C-alpha cells in the first residue's frame, strides 16, 4: 500500500467521504492528521478527544503517543460528537472494514492507482509531513516520524513511506553525467 502523494487526489477523496459518510470521513481525517494506527483510533472515546491533544497507548507497542488535534479534524469531531457522552466510543468496531470499501470507491473516483486501506492513511500522514517540510528540516523530521512509527531506523521509514519512487530514480539517472 502506498501513501496518497497527490494533494488533489487526497482532497478529492476527502470531499467524497464528507459528502457520503460522516463516520468514514472522520476516520479518514484521523488517519491523515494523526498518523495513528487504525486499531488505536477505533478504541477512542468521546472523552479521549476533548482537549487539544489525543493520548493513546498503542495497542501493538504499548508506547504512549500524544498527538495534537489538527484544526480540520477538531471541527469535524465537534460536529460528530455533539450531544454524546464522554464514555461513548467514537466509532463502531467494524468501521475500519467499511473504510476500506469507502476508500477504494473514492480512490477510483479520483484516479488513484493501487490498493488502498487503513494503512494508506498512516503512510499518507508521514509522507505528506515529510514532503511539506522545508529541505533543512526534512532529516530531523524524518527521525521524529521514524520514532513515532517505532521504526528501528530512518531507512526503514523511507522504505515504509516509499519516499523514493522509481520515477525519482529515473529522473536522477536521466540527469546524471560523468
């Protein structure tokens, strides 16, 4: 699974989900704005998202993650949880399975090639965070993303996010001279 690299496609998917399914739209925003694993997102309650940050103990690693709530996610959350109690779960337990179907449909609509799923969102968060950073900030940011993902090295993160594509290699080889 690849990250969503093209911002127009990403925004097209976002728009489609916003218009068709509020829960899937919210799951999508969680994935692209927090980088959290879907399993950790699915267990969040209304009370977990009340402040400026979300604190989650990762299911797989036991690591405590503290993630700021992006303004677009905050707005969608406020609308979604209005009138709900703090102990209520945000999502149904099978919401991730519906998300894959919704994502596949939305990806087809915007011409996104390849398989998409919950992991696409986590990869998109890291990829876009890295790509939107200034050149001088990319290496320290890559190390921070690698730590967030609990990767053993930044090389593992580069491979996971598929930062270097065949097109990048082809472009470099085309311009290469001795």
